[in-house]
């Protein structure tokens, strides 16, 4: 006596591995090219004034957390915030240690934003 019936179907679906790998490598190459272009543009456009603003926004851990949460609340994407921070680091506008609280704050900002939306305020 069988407790479950197993249905076996044969499929002739094949994976086009060449297309899959080419798409993956091509997408990664476009992403890296975009990051390189953004870094170069940030180096050319942003001056010492922006560097001073970033230093004030990351003066300590708590201000960095608030900055990350605030930026994420405005742009509604922690991924955008993280990509911007990586670009700032690559352009030499921020240090890695300055970026850690901002990225953690962006993740907190995403969570808080989602929680606010989840509240039942209708009654």
C-alpha cells in the first residue's frame, strides 16, 4: 500500500548554458562598467565642499546610522544607498570605516519603512 502517488513526467527542456553564462558575464560587466563610470564622475564633479558635508554626516556612528536611515527613507532603496556609498569610497570621498554605520543605517531604514507601512492605521 502506497501512501503517496508519484507522478513522473519526462521533459525535454534543455538549458542553454552558453546563453545563460554569456548573459551573466555580460550583466556583471555592465554593472562594473557603470560603477567605474560613476566613480570617475564623482571624482570630477564632487569637490571639497561635498567631502566636508560627508564628513559631517558621518562624524560618529550614531550620526552615520541616522544618515543611512534618512537617505534610505528618501530614496526608498537601501541598494541605491549602498551603491552610492561604494561609489563615494571608490572616489575617495569616504573611508571604509565611515561607510559601515551608513550602510547599517540604510538597512535599518528599510526595515523601519516596511514596518511603518505594515501598521494598521485604518483602525
